[in-house]
C-alpha cells in the first residue's frame, strides 16, 4: 500500500474501503504463514500475490532479503526441473 493510500482516510478519519481490504489481506497473509519458517513465509506470501515490498513490510524484513530468498528458491526450483 502506498504512503498516500495508507494516509487516505475519509473525512471522518476512518479507513477507506481500500485500506480496510489491504489490512484484511495483510492479516490473512500473516495468519496463513503463522507457523512457518521465514523462507516458507516469503514463498507462500509471494504465491498468494503479495509483492516483495509488501512481504518485507509484513514480516519486518528488508526488501533485499526477500529478493534474495525468492531468487534462491527460484534457482532451486529450476535446478530440480533440470534433474527430471
């Protein structure tokens, strides 16, 4: 969610519908990955459609860490496919 969208409240100071949906999506992502290690959390959140920057924010990681983990996971998958 962009900083502008995050701060875009209606006139009453309430969250906009888009903000509420974003919060729900974040909560569901965190609940779905609750008992996973960080690498699996990152992979699952990516598969669910979260962008790298969103994953990093949700998990309290730097984006570069998320980028590296996903890159390594993709490399392992390519290597597995070549072995078959």
